[in-house]
C-alpha cells in the first residue's frame, strides 16, 4: 500500500534526487522509499543493539 504525501525538500536535494533517479532508471518516489527504508532499517538495527536482552 502506498499513500501520497507532500514533502518539502531543499532545492539542491531535489536536484540530486532527480539526477540519481535518472542515473538508476527509477522514479524519485521509488528512490525516496528506498533511502527512507534503508535509514529506518539501520536505525532499527542500532536500537536492537542498545536494547537490553529479554530475561
């Protein structure tokens, strides 16, 4: 499932996203989804390391 939303980006970031999307033959939306998923996955891994073990 996907939901449409509006995100405000700095002009330079949007230019970089558009260039990367063209380079990788993908859409800006798909690229953003990948970047955000990777970032949250990394945060999740970090959080798991910091959580105390279950007794």
